C-alpha cells in the first residue's frame, strides 16, 4: 500500500464529505457549517468516560504515593498539555512540580510552530529523561493521530522505566495502544478542514485533559462542594475569589473573610477552618494535615 493511502486511513486525515464546499460559502454559511461539525464532540468524549475515570483513579493513586502527572505532546496537543499543567498551581494550590508538561521542540514551540519536532522519537526519549520519569509517575501522551514519533518515543521510554502510560488520541487502533495502560480515544471523525486537528480533535483533547486534572484534584481534596478552596490568591481576581469562597462557606461578612485570609497567610482553606472551628492558624493547619488536606473532614472532625 502506498504511503498516501496508508496516511489517509487515519480518521483525522480523511476528507469530510460535509464540508467539501467551504470555499464557495458566504460567511454566515461558512461559520454555521464549521460550527455544526463541533456539535458531536461532547458526546464522543462522553463515550470515553469509563477510560477517563480509570485514568483519574490511576493518577490519584500515583500522586498520593509520591508520583506526578506528566503531559507530553507535539503541536496543538503539546500546547494543550502545557495549558492544563500551567493552570493547576493557581487553581488548586499544587506545586508546579506535581503536574508538568513537555512539548516537542521545547518552550519556544508554545509560540512558534516547529512542525519537524514531532518527527523525532529520540526527542521524546530525551524529554522523558529531562523529566526524570520514575515508576511512580503517570505519563500522558497526547496525539490526535496516535502515531506521532515524538509521543511514541515518550511512551516507549516511559514504559521501559516502569511509569504508567495513558494516551489521549483521536483515532482507533493506534500505534500507541500496545504501550498504554489506558487508551482514551475520542474519535470525532474527519475535520471540517481536512487534517487540521487543532479543531475538533483539539477540542476533544481539551475536554479530556480538563476532566483528568480537575477530577484528580477533586479526589485529592482540593475542592469543597464545587469551590476551589486551595486556590492561590496571587492576583486581584483570585484574591477576590478567595474572599468570596471563605465568606460563602463560613457564612460570614466580607470583612471577616478578608481578615481571616490575611490571618491564614493567604490560605483560603485554613481561613475557613479557622472561622468555622474558631481556632487559630496553627491549629487549623494541624487539623488539615491530620485530615489529609480535606476541608470537609477538617470541618467534621472532633477537636
């Protein structure tokens, strides 16, 4: 079989019969037609829920026993991994070391396309070495095609080192399947613009990564009800959010919540325990530590 025929067997490279007329549509028709292709993305991700849940349980288990969550990808997939990892410290108050992302071509590839970077298995192996991957870690390879050499190199080396390997792909029966402990396949079909996987495939990947990180952090006790109680108030917006969270959970006026946040040394979770349990910062921190960082357990535990 020729290279072209083999390449076109990948779903993400097929031509979409619904969008063969893009170049002759008026603007309103064009926008409607491309947007219409996005309508099935959520349902496709929904079908992958069992695999996503399995992955979350694995990541939670590895993190609680000293491991890390490490994303690897090229191009759009790599950038989405960087985006998800970067948001974890301010949103959930975790150390940047805990969730990291690596993109083929290095940091510069976030802002400038280095298309050739994805073609090197050796570069993937090198980035696994750079990340100092251990058997305690979870390595998530992100690739729409499921055949990106960079990600294949990552998966092979991570597997060799004993790490858990999860892959997020947009095709069935990919080259990565035999290397993965969990395969999350969100097969959204051909793109409106053939092969442009920054579109439907990228949107599906973003949804999956949102679920992996957010659900893991909920399981780790970083969330109370649906509030991000471990956020870091590093700017005005986040400080306002922290005060609002303290006020809402503790049932106290804003000025009391502001004072508690200051007294807690900018820990919303500790501030809530201080106000609700009527204890000082040191006692609140001790109680939280005793309860594994869980705000709910800290509010319910005997003093």
